[in-house]
C-alpha cells in the first residue's frame, strides 16, 4: 500500500512476557488470540496482501480470507491481527495449522471445509495515513470506527481499559484456546519488531499418566530424554497428550532405573489402544519417533500453558510424582470449558 508509506513487509510489534496484569491508568487490554499473526495491507481495490509474523505471504493458504476481506473491508487500511478458526468450543489452532498445505487443490478444499477469519487488534494505516507513530489509544478509536462498516470474515477484538475486566477475561477465556491477556500502553506508538506490549499467559497444572519415554539423543540406555504423557478419554482409552523433559542431567540418568520396572512390550498396554506418540505427519517427517513403552501406572503433575485440541500445545514442566492418585483418575475432564459469551459475540456481531 504505497499511499500509506508503510514499509512492506513490516515486522509486527511483539510482546514481552509479564507475570501480572499491569494496573493503573494508561493501559488497554485485549484477549490473547491463538492463531497466526497476520498483517493485512489493503489498497481498497485489489486483493489484500496477508503477511505472516516472519514476513512471508499467507494469502495462498487462505483464499477465502483474501476474497472475504476484499469485500468486507470498508476502505484502504493496514491492519494488524490474527488469523483464527473458531469452533463450537473455542479456537482451533490444530485445524488452523492444517491449512498450511502445499497442494493447491487441498487448500481450496480446506478453505471451504474449515474457513478462517481475521481478527484485527491494531491499525497501522488508515486510508493514505501512516499511523505507526500515533498513540495506541487513537489507533484503537480509529480501528473501532473503521469496523463499524466492516463485514465478515473481518472481526474486531474486544478491548477494555479496566484491569478487573481483563482479569475476568484471563480467568474465563482460558478453556477456549485463549492463552492470556495482552496489555498495551495507551500512549504507545507502533514499534515494528520491538517488544513494546505486555503478555500475561496462563499456567495450569494437570495430573497425567506416564505411558512411555524417549532416550536422550546420543545417550541411549543411559539417560532419559523425555517422559510421554497420557490421559484417559471418556470411553476409558489411554490417549497421548504431550511430553515433559524438564529434568537435570543427573535426574535424567536416575530415571532409567526408576522407570525400568514399568517397561512393557505387551500389546495393548501403554499407548497401545489410543492415540500414540510418533504419528507421522509433515511436521515430524525425518524425526526419530521411537519410544520405550511403559505400563500406565505412574502419575505425575505437570504445568502447561494450554491445550491445542487434545494435546498440550508446548512441552509441559514436571512438578512432582503423584503416588497418591490412581492412573484411571487422570482424565480429560480436568480441562472441560465452554466458549465464553463475549468471544462468541465477536463472530456474530457482523451477522
């Protein structure tokens, strides 16, 4: 978008991890969306350009968003936001990941089966005006006016200046795929590539069953690399959910002997019936996915940020063994939650 004189591609402004939600005047708060960061540049006539966080084009993977924004945006603009897929119970990041497929025919099919949306949370250019140095409070006000005329698949993120409302969002939105709150200084300029916002992320705990382990690479037989974790689904089937490797070098050596009595080759034990680690995908191609199977008898407590579908999005952190808890009590109902009303409203406001 030449008129705005905003360099393209533009590194998005980033956030620094902060332990608490900042209080006091001078802050605006938003839910932290879990999708693909996306800067949209639209000249008002041609197809909008979708740029990823790492400065690459995204449009070919989301043709329905490109076409929808061309019709749904009311005028020329440069917008910062997130590409998301909203399901019945919240954001579906795993489904969103599957949209990055090299085959054009599959891209077209998925664009119809699992259409994505664009949720805007900042305005870098309005018409021909460059807003990078404009305070965020004014950028937000202009973004709200712009979205009075916008149509799906363009949506506007909620925003508040009340820290208690932000705390309520932080607590209630947790089960819907949102992993915290973003806090932005009202007077702050847009700083490309700089960590000029604050992000406050969830940290939760879960009791999981250890169903196997992988060796530490290069130290096979002497050191455990990671524990493979599972939970029981409603039908009683043991399902793989993630891993933890947060042990010291000595602890990893000690785990070899500790886990030895639980090693099994018996068919149907461990992850023998349910979702197992090591499934081949284009994300794991070329990686060694082998593991040592354990009888599902050991329970441990781990901390994690949030679930991506039926799995931990990132590696979890080992906290302690739970010898007091039976394995069959480790179920998915630890995480059940419904999509919050406010976020459902985001996707129904334009309908």
